[in-house]
């Protein structure tokens, strides 16, 4: 046998030995003394965020948890429960901190830091999510030291409790709008290469293929955004600010036709605050007075005030961030107190709300919410 043949045989033997050792390592029982199916059931009942933490216990635990079968099994047992994720900003230091609250216990968890530059303007990002997949998308942003918009796409996954970088946007943008239309992430407008520049470009991210594609352009640039997705349409508004000084502008994107239309006068003029979509209905919590909540009635193109309890303004101080799921609206306020509103319809068809408040720990009193998302974890 030649030297090269001998070397090759030795290398092959070493490789086979490493593979055998790895196989043995991965084939270790999940929990010694328990049948594998019972051990797997124990792992599926671990609450978020401990699932991500226990991946480091052993190679066999990591292999079981990251497998698609694990996620499917948890879903079949209805173990994915809603959690509230809040993008919080420290009032004096502008420090960014993502928090997650277990809606059953009221317990808070701190998420790992986002992989972004330190010198950023927190409110320049756009945030949206795919709740059932447990994913948050943070788009764009602006470098605060140079006022340069960014193309970044950051994704958080509850299964791994980690952030990752995805393909960058086609256009650098800050203070833009974003939304989830049937599992595709749409980014719209605002600032381009200069902070005062409004751009009309829109684009769409496909999480399955990690690709961005261009969409039809906006008909106008908007100065300040709120946005909401209802069905296959995304509504983008300049939004009223208090005190009311100018008439807002607004556009409607139809994803089935890839077209933009002007928002109706009554819809845009009644959009006086932050929006949330619940069970296909568009609500707005106004930013003035006692912050009344309204429901948009598409058939009559009117806004209807929501009855029942009013938002508990005694403990809920602006600014607000809002999200909703399963008949409940979640409003995070300054200090990260959370008001949970149950939405119901009375016999006469009038929409009403009843509220309860979950007060945050005192350690959060210097934080303001910028965005909140409800994810299943």
C-alpha cells in the first residue's frame, strides 16, 4: 500500500470513528430511565423561554427540540400560548430592550439583545410579526450618529430565543411602515438617504426564501406612519397627532392586485391614534383626551365608538403600543404597564370592551414601549 493510500485509509478510519462517536452522543436517552416517547412528552411541556435554554443540556435534547416534529407535537397538544413581546426604550439613555410577558402568570423575561449597531435611533425601526410561527421582524432603522437609514432585516424566533440577520431590504429606510400580509412582510416608504426625504418605494419579504421583491410604489410620500393589515389589504396612514393641525394622508395597498389606492376621507380623518386589528376588525385607540377606542365600519365607511369600560388612564400613561389576539387587545404604556381589553358584542350589535391592568415591575418605570407583538411560544 502506498503512503497516500495508507494516509487515506487512516483519515477514513478517523472520520468513521468521529461519526460513530457523534451517533452515540446523539443517541443517548433523553431522560435516563424513561421511554423515549414519555421523555419527549416531558420536553414538549417546558414553558417558553426554557425550551431554548435546555437545548444546551445535551446533544440529544438539542436534536429533539430543533426537529420539526417537536413543533408539530406542541401544536397538536395546543401548547403554543400567546405571549406579549414589547420593544422598550429607556427614557434617558435610549437603551433598547425587548421584554416578553407570559400572559398567564404575568412574569416577564428579557430577550437577547438585537444584533444591531449601538448608535441607533430606537423609534426609527419598523416591527411586525408572524404570531403563529413565533417570529418578530425588525426592519430598517437609522444610525443616530450619522442619520443614515439602514437596510437591515432582523428576525427573532421564539423556538431558539435568538435573533438572526436575514437578507437586507432593497431600499435603506427608517421610520417606515411594515405589516404581515398572509405570511409575507411588507415594508413601505418613509425616509431614504436623507432623514427628511420621503420615498414611495414598497417591497415584500418572503421568509421561506429569504428574498425581497419590489411592489407597486405609493402614490405619495407620507410624513408619519401608522399601518394595519386587514385581510389582503394594508392600510397606511400619516395619522393625526395631537393637537390636530393638518389633514392626514393615507393609502391602501391591495396585495392581490399589487396596486395602491387613496384611503377614503372618512377613514383617514377618523384614524386618530394607534391601530390594532382583531378578528378582521380595525380598532383605533385615540391619542388625545381620555384615549377613546373606535371601531371602523367598512360597510358605512364610518368610525363607531367602542362602549363598555374606558381605557384605565389612571395607570396607563402615553406613549402606547398595542397588539391583539383571540378577542383581546393588549396595550403597553409608559413603565410597561399592560391593559388587557376583552372585546365583546352586545345584543344590539354594539362593540364593547372591559379592561384589566397588569402592572409591570418597578424596574421598568423608566421604559417606554415603542412596539408590542403577540406571539405564540
